[in-house]
C-alpha cells in the first residue's frame, strides 16, 4: 500500500493532468450538437494519430524501470488506435449515406 501511495505522490502531476483531460474531454464532447458529432469525429482522426505517435515516442524514451510510464503509454496507444479506427468506421458509414443508390 505504501508503494502505491509513493507512486501516486511521485506522479501526481501526470495523474492530475490525466484527470483534468478526462473531465475537459467529457465536457467538450457533451456540448457538441449531434449534427456536428460525425464530421468532428472525422477530423479528430488526425489528432488521435498524433496521440498514438506521441505515446509511442514517450514509451521509447521511458526508462525500462519506469513501469508507470510504460503502462500509461501502452494504454494511450491502445485507446488512441481504437479511437482512430472507430473514427474511420464512422466516417465511412457517413460517406456511404451520400452515395447514390443503384436502380433496380
């Protein structure tokens, strides 16, 4: 238990930054109208691609003994990749709606 408290104390800035980012993201997303959500999701793909690249770089620069940074980087890569793929799937579905349908 003491090692867990030490870990939180040593990384309190990172934990604070993550918590603020979560709350800010929830607040921003919840205030976006439904009509704009799909086009904004499409534009967010590029941003999340940068997140994936940045988290890979952070993982490469982290010390092998710094498990917190490695785990956090891995989680960022997984979640960023899921977000990129999901964004492309949603964009593809949106573009399918605008294609002309074949006449039977």
